């Protein structure tokens, strides 16, 4: 069965409504998310089979998180429980020139306690054909890195596709491991690279510009250094300000460079999880279409995510295809 | 007395706040509406006398609906009660390239039970000078079509103005009647046609383009086929996306073609009922001004509706005139 | 596997917050429910395996309903989709001497379209050991009655336990079938009877009082007339008013009469679904404990449901056992 | 036509949800009310014809107030507009031993500007058969007192019934008039006295106790001093605390003393307007039933008001009769 | 110590959520504000020491107002209490071409009762180095004007900087004083003039245009007439519509004319208090930077205020500097 | 100056509205609290001078917490900032027999990082006359215990009153210190003991019953073992269930045993912080009244806290005295 495996922390996001600050109102709302889970749920919303692997807290917050994941039809059978609390992040949503602010409470979270013994990888991967990981997981704790590494090794042994979104966030990586070293080990077990020049430069130690020429050159160099990698996809965001973005994508698949046109997101509703929406669109796309069509699908999915509140992309294949079919005028669907 | 008569279904609209989906939140809000009622309430908000004719449910939802209509000073004395539930529609509000979605629960609603015997037309129209109908009503049930037909006949006998907004929605019309035939009968009882090329082409069986030349030609042909029709008004919407629209209008009154300039609605709050707001503005306008001024009034009223939540246009004559007077900068009114 | 099968309509409940009426506020909240689904979800919350069988609408409301059921880990694989809208009920919550009011919009709902061909019973029941039905389902439509009948026959063939909650609501039963006749057919396929004197009198055409003696006598008579029935359980509610109830239960299992003491619910939060909570507690209880202990478990579960908002009993085995262990003082659980 | 006339200030009530203080939350809700308007709307909810006479502000708050009154079918044709703002009161709702707190902003309100010239009494009363006033109105301003006096004189000339609820609130009466003198003039124009020992003692300058004997004696003395008064009704509240009240009523109609039994309101939702609900029940009751039945109706109406949020009694004749028929167990109305 | 003194009315702002009208929803939210308090709190949010001087009501609304001010660390030790209610304003927030509407209830407010004896100026100003006033205060009542005048005289004696924002609102000024005369007296006690051509023309009785040349000329003339004034700052707003503004600023400090570039506020969240945010940014800026840098700081602070709900600018020095450093793309702050 | 010093963790409490679970709604509200802070704010609400000492997070949550404390006029000048997140607890509010549930996320919180070097005790206590501590603080971390110990030593040197509420919560105390040993050290520095038989038995290693006789005996033994302790106060809660409690108190001050009568809290709004409310009432009471009057004041304050949402007791001296004066009927305060 074509099951996609995602592995990573489940976070609770708490934020005031609209553009308020915590100092302004005591009414807040929460969503569950986490970069890899966002990818998984989005794929499930496209109709794909997905299993998410994680550790959540034993309390009623952990219960609510599991329930939230089940609600989207994502398998929770490989999610364990931990005595530590679920990771939380607080969000204040900006607008126009005011950036959104995030504050994390995750450094001793349920997931940070994960160690290889807590995941029965052979069982967890038994129906899997695709494994998706991001650069957040290995940054969280030694155990998280090692558990991921073990999972990826088995995935490759089983011939699964492995997509990597090696986002590098320097504020994490507190446990001592050298980020570049860790990412190098993991990229050697990956087949699809989802990331832009920042991630490539980080992986290669280079200094390429954002130009298409540099992207192509860098991609080639990346594929030389990491021979398992077959394709490189890059999503490019241009921000007028917090409330107005444009999205396009480009790719190098070893033989062909392609790029999409800009999608103009004039009124951003919620930008969190839009990168995850791109990854999810790409994974679903590559499972069903050719490389360019997959990238276009991912691009439109990413744009649509900006219109949904919360971390999750609720969009469907039909909606994405509507955009690709040119229907961006927003006429009612009855 | 110059009372406007509107006749049609009262619907309850239920939707999550903001851009949420039903899957995301169990807090929702409701409004009452319905295309003809929206027209009536908007005219009442301009200060006009209005009576709405309908059937609503006998339960506390029907009570709340009646109460809602009374709140705007629209007469409810010709609204009957039915054992069937009130029609409902669920709405998920889109943004940017995401279209809004609507799901209806109206096929066995209170109003669909209407038959000519349930309306005492002579009494209902006794103070009326204008009758407004839309293409939704005859599409709902045989009884609805026949009741409307009877009302229009009496209205014409009494010399009332009859405005028609013959919107054609193919998803309705389940009861067997041929739509074109039904609309033909009804248009022969109408004096003002509010609708664009789609409605004209539907009525004539033609294939005119959206150009001004075609509009003029089509309008002439329409007035030949339906000699009771004296004026044709068309509202044109250009959508950048779900959140950004432009509105303009054009008309042919038998002697003169005119069009307005675009009104730019950069941040759509709620587009439901904007067509009804145009019709209401036109009716009120034609009662008080010349044709072109009425159309400009309607156009500005329509644009303003995009800034009000719910189905109802809450705008006033003063506010519309403010826009027409060039005050579109949004300075405070204190 | 010990899977409980529930079969019945999924309803959307919409109500204003607190004790408001629809005329007072346009902010409302919704829950999904339905008497048999409530039983199923409550059992799942106790840790049981449950599959719910139904038809829901094809629209986003149906999506949300499925999602809601999945959230509690209840299997939705035998739930089909229908072009009709999901059944809805509107609720205004009373207090003290003011009764709560309910208005239904379900007579042409998705579920009312069900016919035996729409359920693959052999597949649906393949893991089932217990089938629970209520008197609501056969009252909804001919198809619903026939589909249920077919399911029960197969259930009995497979030797499943069949629990019946033959609530008789006269406002339903519009499709022509004689209620008593229908219930008689269904009770002949049942093994556990959950219901009080009203249901027994209805089934037997008798006129027993509410006394314990009459209950015992009536139960014996019931078991004579319906030899498949092995046990009778009755939940007794004493209402001080809308906001203050007392609950106790009694049973006759062919050899033994037992009754529990009153549980005093001094501040009712939400009484909808409390009967379903009793049934769920009983089913779970009978699967794990003896008859009396099961009844006590059911009774405490029922009392606890009065403290949860919505149709669903969110209580857990641990919480119920806390009450049974005498901890009703409401000390914090940390 | 049997129209009831009410005359008095329309107030906007603003309060936090639940039992919060303004210091705790910036989300609040508002209702419109005012003691005489509450009486009027409650009678309209029973199905009576009602006209309210007042002055409201010219701004959008005044618009919303008018709209609110129309919503209940109460005639607003004799309500004028004023440049002053609408009166406001802020409310913090207590519980148990914590009393509710009210803070007024009404001393320069729209209504306080009223003078006899602002009300066209002959036109306003032309369909009226009953005039209801309270002791709040003459306390607000000289103009309010004089306008009321003029209205009552005409009412008596026309032979209308005049009911008086001469509540005395010492915090008002800032404009110089002697309260006792003013009330004396107004009571001489009244036929029904609604009030307890405090009001009678105030009117007579006596010191009667709350006993039934004293009530009877005091009533007789009252009717001697004010020969126009034919009946005296008294509602008695016994408070366990803020959240738990008991209500009963007693009467002297010149020939007969009667009293009702206690109604036990174990969970008060909102006690504001419960006195008005009694007056409204009494007026409606006296229009349709004998004295004792009217008092029982008023008593049950008053009890039911404690279960509705806001100032308005939303109860219906059917609901009140349900209580009187002994149905206080709060079973669902479906 | 470098304490900024602000003096003026504290108002309670009440408005429906989003773009609703009061007629549409009974859920509203409130904030406290007032033009001078807004300036004070914004400076406190930048880290400045601030004392606000005022009179607030004695009730729980006044308590909540004091609490609100303390929350931001602004000193309330010189705020007195009054028996009058706190001033209130109601707001309906417009969008696109619909202007926002405000209705005031302040003419007999707590603050309007202020007289010089109610403020102990020597004590109130003992730590102050800067006094900020606006044209609203002297317009409210004779006492307010005189109290301000007395405060300014002492401030100048102590050598404090005095900034004036002499906004002229003709709807106020009901108590008889000639506005121009009053402002002239107050401007002779001021050293920084914050205002545009309207305010300068008002002060000088001139008719200058909005051009930079006229601004410069007018500023010179102003500084001649009011020799205490050393610098003139003007904020210029260009409105596309209610939802889309642009802000820039210009200055003349006696030797140098400078202007900033436009800041484009494509999605206005709340424009109330944006002028106050400019004044606050300027005061803080002039305390810490040179004239042009202060004006740029003020301009960015003003732009940022458009993204915060409520009257208060919650922005920080770090956030403002981010904008000035060119980071207007709205990337997350983690 | 008579400043009360409180020292302890500031927690953020997050809970769904009403009786919902996190699984039921994504709208939640938050309050700040913490047992010692609750005491401090309650005293400030009585009009006392209070300084709270703590460590809060550096992020916007910490900002909001500081702001919240300032709002009540409690001094925050000795509160430091930490890179760790603020402690959080999640709460699901029970009803009737359903207990409330709490889940903590505090084990690596900002406050747990505290060490003696982070508090400048001589400066912090310079205006203090009373120090209040609880058994929660020494249980959190070694640093918290040691910092408290150091503070108490200085407090005693300065002759401050030290009140101890040595609540023992076994789920805390993870860092290795023996609880009894720690509490013994701290009690030797305390002068007022606030706690019941559980705390006394814990401190003495005894097994006294809850009877008054045992209480007296135990108190004597306690005062022998800890000679610094002069008075013992005990609050006794009797729970009908989660929604209905009774409160009374008793004391032994070395010479006199006294107890209060029960206060009946028939409708509990929020019981969190009610113990803190007792302690606060006692401290304020002992500062102003004799021992018995202080205990009665504390008892009424505690009862009143049950009517306020959130952790904080918002009650005032006037409100408490109202109760003591016998006004428990909940009449309006206007």
C-alpha cells in the first residue's frame, strides 16, 4: 500500500484571534500542528494514506492531539505516550509590516524524549512507500536525531522514497550535535530534496545566489555530493509584506530545469504551514503526476494554504486542480 | 402608498467565523437571508416601504426569522407558517484563490410547500406599487412557480412595476418544469430586466458576447421578444480573486446606453447578497431618480454591500450618496 | 474481535450558547450526535472497539461529521454518502422550570434515504460481537426499518448480542408502518432490553405502573412474549426541574431483581444523550462485569454525562470507577 | 383595539459573559431594556398588542434600539429621537453570596430630555386601552414626570386601565421634585397597584410589616387614600442567595385576599427584569383571566423570566400555562 | 527623571467584532483609550516613564480603566475619581469605501467635571520633563481648558518640553469658549507643534495649501506668531480607501525641511489612535534621536499602529527599528 | 510601610469555556495565577501594598504576565526574566460528580531556574513587613527551596511576620530533597501556620483526626515543635460535589479555640484559588482586626472567591464585610 510515513513532533499552537496580542485578550484558540504532521495531514486531505510517528503527552492534551490527528484519517497507531508535556508554541499574528511572533515551549517536550527504542520501525514502516523528514527533528534532541536516522536507514533498505526538507533553524540544535554533520548523514539517505538556496548552501558550505543559474549549478553539485538525491525542488516566496505574498517554484531533476509563474496571494489569512503544504503537494504530486505537474500542484497547494487558518492545509485535489485550471476568480462552489 | 413587494424563500445561513471550515470549529454564526428578502430589507434600509411574502416554519427558527425581518421594519403580515423546516444553507468563506463553498438544505423547506391558495394576493398587494421577483423562486417547486405567476398577473393588472432578476441556477429546477418556458412566462409579466448577458442569452437562446455592443443589441432583441420590458440593467463583476473585486454597471432603456466606471473593492468582507444589493439600489433609485442616476446609486450600493457581513445590505442613502459624492477615502463619520 | 456495531442517523445539533434563544444571538455552536452514534462514541471513549453504520451527506457538512466520528476512533468504513443533506436539529436549552426545546429538520435527511442495498451487512458485521439499535431508526423511514431488520437478522445468525433501546417517539413514524408491529419484529431479534415501563407497556399493550413490583412482573411478561430477551434494564429519572435531576436504575435478569441508589445531579450541564450514556455504560459493563456491576457502571456513566456539553459522553472508565468508588466530592485530578 | 401603552426610558445594558468583571475580559454583550419596555415586550411575546413611547438617540445605537423593539412586534411609531446619547447601564453578574453590581450612565440620556411637547399623546393613545407606568420614569427628570402626568390624565379621560409599579429608587430623583408628592399625583390617576409593602409604606407614610394581615390592612388604606385604585398585587421574593430565589404573590382586590404558593428557582440565570415580567404577566392575565388566575399567571411568568438571559421575558402563554399545569420537570418540548 | 506627562480624558470604546454593526450582533468588545492616554501608553511601551493625569468614574468601569492604564506601567497616582460616568464611544468599523462611524457619549463624563482644584499640578509634575496636550481637552469643558492651562503654565516655568497636537474638532467646543482664542493661549505655552496644514491654518487664520512649499512657509509664520514653538511636524495620510492607507511625514525645525518616504499600509487593521502613535513616536524619538530620525521613528510607529486592534500602539522600539532597518517583509520573529 | 511580600511561580492557566474538554473546542481562555501570586493580588484588591517576587519568561507571554500583575497594582520590580518558558497548566472544569482535571507543564519553567543569586533579597524586602510562602515553592526545584530559605531568614532577621501555607503535593518534589526536612526548616522560620490536619500531620508525623479536639491538640504540639509559630488557622471544606461546597474555619492562637459557621456555596463558579483567597483574607485580616474577626473575614473572602472566574479573588473589603454583615441574599449593588 502507498502509505506515506511522517515522523516528528506534534505541537499545540495557541494564539489570540485576529491580530491581537496576548496582552490584549484572554480568549485564545489552539490548533495542533508540527511541520511533518502538517505534511501528513495535508496528504491525507488529498486522499493519500498516511501514518504519523511521534511521542505525545499522557494527559488530556495528548488525548486531544491524538484525536485531532485521527480526525483527518491519519494513522496514530505508531504514536507513543510520554510523561513530559506536549510541546507548545504561542503565536501573535502580525499584519502588513508587523511580523508575526512565535515563542516556543518545547525544549523538554514529550517528543524530545524520543529514543530509538521507543519506535518499532519495522512495524511502523511495514506498509510505507514514502518517508518524509525535515531539519527540525534532528535539531530537537540526540534521541530524535538517532531515531530518525534509524528510521531512514530502514526506509532506504526497503526501497522507500525519502523526501527531505532540511530547513535549518539555528535557534534549535541545543544538544551538542553539529548540524551540518547531522544533515549530511541524513541527506545521504534521501532521494528528494525540497529546499532553496539557503538549505543547499548550508548543506554544501557554498555561497550561491538566488538566481536560476545558480540554482541549477547548486542542484547539480548537491546531487554529486549526495548521489541518492534525484530531484531538487525549491519554493520561492516574495513578500510585499506580512499580508501579501507571492509564491513560485523551480526544480532540477537531473535533466530538466523548470519554473512556475507567480501566484499572487493578496490577502494572506495564515502563512504558517505553507512550506509544509508545498512539501505535501509535491509528495502527492510526485505519486500521481510527472515532475513539473507535481511542482505546479505543490505550488497551488502552497498558495491555497495561505487562505486556511491554522497549521493544516485543508485543501483538496479538486480545489488545487481548480486553481491550475485557471479558476482563481473565487466564484462560489455550490 | 409606494410599497415594494418581494416574494421568495427565507433561508438561514450558517457559517464559521472568518475563513474557517466546519471541520475546524464548532462555533458558527447565522444570518437570515434569501435573494428577494435581501432586496426587500435593503430597500427598507434606504427608507422604503416593503412587504415580504413567504412561508416560514412553525418552530422557534421560524419565529426567529420573522423577528429578524420585523427588525428592519419590513412587513411580515403576509408571511404564512408551514410544518416543514426553514431552508438552511451552510457557507465556508474562501479567500484569495480559494472559492467560498455553499451547501443547501432547502429541497423540502417550508417555502417549497407554497401553493397559490396559501397567499391572499389581492390583500397582499393592496398597497403595493412595485413587485420584484428572481429566477430562484420559480426553480424551487411547482407551487412556488404557480404562486409567483399568479402574483405577477395581479400585479400587472394593478399596473405595478415588475422588476425581474431572472438568475438561472441549473442545480435547482428539480420539479420538472422547463426553466426557459417558465422564465418566458414570467418575463412577459415584467417591466424591468436586471441581468447580464448570461440571463439574456438564456432568455433568448442566443450567444451574445459580453461586449457593450452585444449588450445593446441583445437588450433590443429582448425588448422585442418581451414587449413589457422597458429597461435592461446589467451589473458586471471583475474578480481579481475571492478577496478583490471590481463592480460596474450598464443599461439600455430603449433610447440610451450608459455605463458607470469601475468601483474597486480591494478587501471584500462578504460578497453574498451583493447582486441583491444592486437590485435593491436600482429599485429604490428608479423610484427616486432618473435611469442613469439610479444605476449609479445601485452600483455604489452593491459595492458597499461587499463591506457588510451577512446577506443584508445595511447601507443607507446617505452612505451611498457619500460614495457617489466622491468620498471613498473612508474618513470617520462622527 | 469484540466490536460493537451501532446503526443510525448522524444528526447535527445547533444551539445558542448558555440558555439563549435563537432570537437572542447569532452566535451558535454545533455538535454531531444521534442516539446510536452517541452510544458508539461513548463505548469508544471507554476503550471499546466500535463501528458506526450510517449514511451522511456528500457535502462539507458530511465531511465534518465523518471527521467528528473518526476523532473518537470509531470506524467509519461502513458509512456511505447521500445527495440529501445531513439531518439537523436546533436546540434551545432551558433551565429550572423552563423546558429545553428541540426543532428537527430530518424528514428528508441523508439517512432517511437508506435502503438495504446501501449497506453491505456481511462485510459491516464481520468483526462485530454486539449490535445496538434504538426505536428511533425504524421510525424514520421504510428503508431505515428494513435495513435495520436485515442487519439484526444477520447479527442473530452470527450469534451476536443485540441490545434494544426501543424508545417510542410518536412524532416520528410518518411513513405508514405500524410502530408496535415494527418494534415487535425487532424485539424478537434482541437479547437485551433497555427501557422503562413506557417502553414495556408499549411493547406489551399493558398498563403497568412504575413500581418495582410492576417492573418485575412486566419484565417477566416481556421475556415470555419475546423469548430471545434475557435481561431488562431500566433507568429512572426524577426531575426536580430542568436543572436538577436524580438517576437510578433497576434490572431483572430472569433470576434477580436489583436496583441502584439515586445519584443526585444538582447542576445539570446538558441532559441530551444521557439515556445513550446509560446504554453505552451498560453495553461496556456487560462486556466486562456482572449484571449488577454493569448496571451500576451504566448509572454512574449516565450521571456523568449530565456534566458534559454536547451529545457525547466523554467520560472514561477511570472516571466512572471513581464515582463508584465513592469519590463524588469533585476533588481535582492532577 | 386592546393596545397596551408603555412609556419609559430605553436603556442599553452591557455586561461581560458569565460571572466575569469588566476588569477580567474585554468581550461583553449587550441587550436593550428598561423597566417599562420590558413589560411591553413581554406582553407582545404573549401575543398582546403593545406600543412603547420613548425618546432614543439619533445615532446608530438609537437605530439598533428601535430595531430591537420592532423585532418583538412592539410599535415604535411614537418613539422620537434626541441628540443626547441613549442611557447605558453596566452590569457585573454575581453568584451565590456575591451580589450583582450595576453602574448607570443615564443622567443626561436621550430620554431625560423628554418634555410634554415631544409626545403627541392623543395620537399615541388613540388605540390604547391600558397604560402602564413605573416609579422610575418620574424620577428621571422634570420633563419625564410632566410628560407622564399628561399621558396619564388623557388615559384616564379615555377610560383606560392604568397600572402603576411605583418602585421607589432613592438614587434617582435628582431634579428637585419631592418623590412622595409626585407619586401621589400619579397614583391618583392609577387603577391597578403593583407593589409590595415598601411601595405601600412609601405611598402612605406608614410602617406596615410584611405579614399577610398587614398587607391586607395596608391595601385597604391605600385604596381609601387613592380611590381610583381597585386592586393591589404584590410579588414576594425570598432569596437563598444570588443564585437561588423563591417567588410567590398575593393580592387584595377589595373583596378577596389570595396568595400563590412558592415557585422555587434553584438556578437563577438572570434576575434582571423579573419584576417587569410579573407586571407583564399580570396585565396580560387581567386582560384574559380573573384576578387570581392572572396573579398565578404573573407569578409563573416571573419565575420563568429568571431562566432567560437579558432584560426581556421571552416566555409564551403556552410555556406559562405548562408551568401552571404542573409541568415543572423540564421535559423536552419537541 | 525623564517622565512624560499626558493629560486628558479616558474613554471606553465599545464596538462589534470585525465589520459588524450594533444592529447585527450583541457581542461586542471594549478597549480603553483617549488621545492623550494613547500617546502615554505608547511611550511606556517604548520603555519611557509616563504619568497620565485625568478624572475617571468611581464605579467598576473606572476601576477597570485604572487597571488598564496600570497594566502598561503608566503611573495613575494623579488620576482622580468622579461621580459622573466614564466617557464612552461606540464604533462601527468600516471597510473599503465604507467609512467607520463613531458615536460619543462623553458630554457629561467624569473628565468633563475637571476643574483646576482637582489636580495638584506641583505634585503631579514633580518628576516630569515633557508635557503633551491635544486640542481635544480644551474643547471638552471650561474646567478642562482651565486645568490644562494651569498645568502648561507650571510646565513651562519648570522648563519642560511641551508638545501640542492641536487637532480641531468642531463638534466639540460646546461650552462657549472661542476655540481659536483657547488654542492661541495654549500654543504660546508649547514648544513642539505636531499637526498639518489644517491645524496651522486654523491657528493662523490662513489658507495654505498642502504643498511642501506652503508647509514650510506656514511653519515659519507659525513660529513667528508663537515664538515658543521650535519645531513643526506633520504626518500626511493618503487613503486609497478605509482599508488601504499610506503614511509619510515632514518637518521644519527652523533650519531644515525634511520629509520621509511613503509607508504603504495595504491592509489596515485599526486606524484609531494612529495619529497618537505618531505623536508618541515623535516624543520618544526626540528624547533619544535627532529631529529627522525621530520623525522617521514616529512615521514607522504610526504605520505599525495600523496593525494593532484597539486604540493603543503596542509596538516596541525593536519592532519600529526593524521597519526602519528595511525589514518590512513580515518574516517571523521567533 | 506595611508591604506584604509573596514569592513563587507565576503560571498561565489555559482552559476551555464552561465545562468543555480540550477535545471539544479550540476556543480557550487563559488567566495568570500561581498560589502565592493569588494571595498577593487578593491582598492588593483589599487595598494592601504587595510585592511579588518571581522569575518569568523573556517572551511576550512573560510580558503579558507582568502586565497582568501590574494591572492589580502589585509591584513587579523584583521579578526577573528567564530564557525558559513560563509554567503553564491546562484545566478542564468539572461539574457535579465530575472532578476538574489539571495537567501541568512547569517542570522546566522560568521559575524553576531560580537560584539565590537571582533575587536581591535585601532590596526586595526593604519595605516589607509580612512574608507569605507556600509548600509549592520548595517542591519545585533545589534553587527554589534555597532561594526561599534565604528570603525567610532575612525576613525573620528583619522581624517580619511570616505566614506559611505548607500544602504538601506529592506529585512535585522531584529534585531529591526530602519534603519533610525541607518543610521543617521553613516552618522554623514561620510565625503563622495556615493549614489543616493533613499539613499538621505531615509536619509532625502524627495521625490526628479532623475533630476539633484533635485540631487543638495538634496545634499545641505544632507550636511546641516550632516555637516561632504563634497561631494556627484551618479552613475546612465540605463538598456535596464539584458544584456545591461548604466552607468554615477554625483557629488556635495559643489561648483560644474558635470556629466559624458554615458558608454554603450552592453554585460554585470556580474553586481554583479559594485556598489562596483564605490565606489572603487572613493576612489582610490579621493586619487590621483581631484573630477571630480575621478568620471570619478570611472565611467570607474564601467563599466569595468561589464566585469569581480565574485564579484571582476580585473581592473587596466592602463586599466581604457585606457578607459578614449578613447580606447574603444577593440584592443588587447599584
